[in-house]
């Protein structure tokens, strides 16, 4: 086998050797080359390769010449670098740390004695000690000398039942109930009232604990306390100073009456009621100017203990250039509460109430009678409804007829103010009697099918001057005029409210229970003598 490099033979063929007699002498006589030819791993070739590789662009732009050998060379470089980076990623698994061996035996008891276990786990802490001969078992566990708890009065509940559920004996609960009822009406105690109860030590385990103390807020202006004394239970009244000065809020209407009143501190409900009351006198959108001043007065109570009760709107006023445009005062007259003007005239506008909750099955006008089978005037409205559904008075009035009336069957007629009257027919049962006064929304009977009727329904009629009219076309206007002593009381209350300064109800309230500081002797001696 011959090995050649750059055309130079490293070994000669046997044919090139002269086969002379001398043999080996002849070979020895041939001169050897001065140096061996350069191999592929020689320094010169290595330098050439290094220069060649250094001239290559190993990181070409992969966005240029896509698919060319240069591009593939860059792709190989990128793949190699990414593979190397991925191989160098650290392990994201948990780092194994030192785990202490669980304590046991004496060491566990020592550690347990130094820790504080939560109550949820039984609070089982401290050094465990075995019982000795000095330990004697208890015949019975000792009881707490007293128990303090808080009971809450629920809606529809009674004070006596609340105390009994708290653990008070029935006889003491009845005694406490009688003491409290003598000081305040039990109906005045609001649902949700918190009652602090302290029960004493009981003489035997089969007996209830005695009531040692009871205290609660009976009214906004009164605290009640029951204490046990030698003679038994005793009630102590603790009055609370309460200021009833009304809260007056005044301000300029500006761009929005509602926003201005709210910004001045008026509650949202009070502002809405104010707009409703003023709206009965004038148009809020057209008649009120931005320069006008609103005047709102609310019932307001504050106690020396810090509690506040904000009541309803009691006065609504509007001023323009110092002159009153509207003055409306809430006043009760004749068992009804209404808004009255400063002159003592009250007015309320609105539609008549619906006589029943059923749907309208037949309107006012000409129709074919379902029983008589001919066309005639239907002088009222028919309302469908289940048998026995309630029927209500459309407005206040007096019962002028209650009984049978021809084809109407059981029939009730009410006389209202302003020459109006209403009739209700085909009732199954009548709930009022002749001569009785009824209020708007009061039940006067129940739906039935008496008289000329094909099924349970209400036949409702409305009269003006004794003649039937269409009930859907009528709105009522009621006026009340104060006079005599009631008018004087009304104007006196109005003047009293107008004298209240805005924000007077927000001043500091003097604590009635606070005692005046004793006067120092030196100050008393330095006072000038009276001549």
C-alpha cells in the first residue's frame, strides 16, 4: 500500500530499489531526505485551519439568505448555544435540608413544658407529673361564683321569656318583668335591645342560679338596672339627658336642589321627602330658582352618651329674596297627619286607591250583560279575584249602606268628601256596619258572587252628586282647615321651629352626670367682697 502526500512518496516501491549484488550496501548508500514531509496534524496545517475557521461567520443574520449554507451554519450555531444553555439550567426541585429527628421521651416532655398550645387543640401543655399519695380525687367539680352573659330581645319576643332562656328562674323572671313594666311600657323596648345579665352562685345543682344583676337601655332617655339586695330585687332608674332640639339645615339651591341639600348635611330620605312636599305647592323644575334658599327641619334627638336619632322631616320651606315662598309644617289633626301651609290649610292630592288586588275584567261603559243577554250600560268596573279576597276602601269615608241591595247582592256604599261616594257589590261577606267611619285601605268586605253574578268578582262604582261616573277619570283633592285653638297651637309650633338656629342641634351637649369641679379655697378667698 502506498501513502502519498502532495505528490511526494513516503515509501518507495520495491521495484525502485536496485537489485545489486551489494544489496543492503546499495540502499545505505542512497542519501535520506533532510526532513519528513508535513503531515495533516503539522503546525502549519493547524494554523491554516484555525485561520480558516476564524474567518467563518458563525453568527450570521438568520433573516438574510434563508436556506443558504451560511444560514444553515448560523442555525447550527443557534441550536448548539440553546442546547448548551438548556443543559446548564438548575434543578427546580426542593433543596434537601437538614431534618431534625422527632423528639421523644424526656426531650419531648421538656419541649412540651415550654410551649403554649392553642385552645383549639386542648391547651395540653406543661410538665406532666404523676399523681402522688397527696392527690385526692374531687367529689365534685367547683362551680363558678357568677356567670355574666348578654341576652338579646327578639322581634315578637317577651322580656320574661328572654330571661328564662338566659337561665333565670321563672319566679325571678316574672318579678323582674313586673319591676320593669312598672317603670316603662314593655312595648317601648325595641327589638334587638341588649340585656346584660349576671347570675350568682346557686345553692344546689338542681336549682337555677339567682339573678344578681340586670341592666339594659329601656328607652333612648332611660337606663334600667336591677340589683339584688338583702330584701330581694330592686329596680334603679338611670335617666339619660336627651336634647330634642330639631336639626335645621339651610342653604342656597344652586344648580341642583338635591345635591345642595345633601352637601349641606341633609339625609337622602329627608331631601326626597322635602322635594315631594315642595312639589305639591310648586313645580320643582320650573318655579324654583338657583338663588332661592331651602329650609329643612328634621326631628333630632341626641343623648349625653353619644347616641343620635335622626327623625322625619317636620318642616319644609323655601325663601326668595328674604320672603317665604313656601312654608309647610307636618301636623296631626283629626287623627290624621298632613302637611299644612302657614295659614293652617292642608291639602293632599292623589288618585283613589285600588279597591282590590285582582285584575280588571270589565270596564265602565256599554256592554252585553252576561246574564240578561242584552246590551246595557255598565255603570262601574269589575275586578276579578279569588273567592274571599279582601276589598279595600278607596279613600276615607263613612259607611252609609251595608247589606243586601237587589242585583248587587251584599253591597257597601261609602260617602266621601267633595260629593264623592263609592259602591262595592257582590260581596261574600261584609266587614263594616252602617254609620262607621273607615280609612283608606281598610278592609270593608270580601269578594263573592252574590246577586246577579256569574262568578266571584267585585263590582265597583263611583258616584259624584248621586250619579255614577267613570272611576278611572277621577282624582280626589282633600282640604283640611285648622281653626280656633288648634290653629293657635299650629302657629305657635311654626314660630318655635323658625326660631331654631341652623346647626343648633350639633352643639356640644353638657353631660348631666358630670360633676362640677370643686372650687379651690384660694380662688374663693380672692373673690371681691359684695358691697
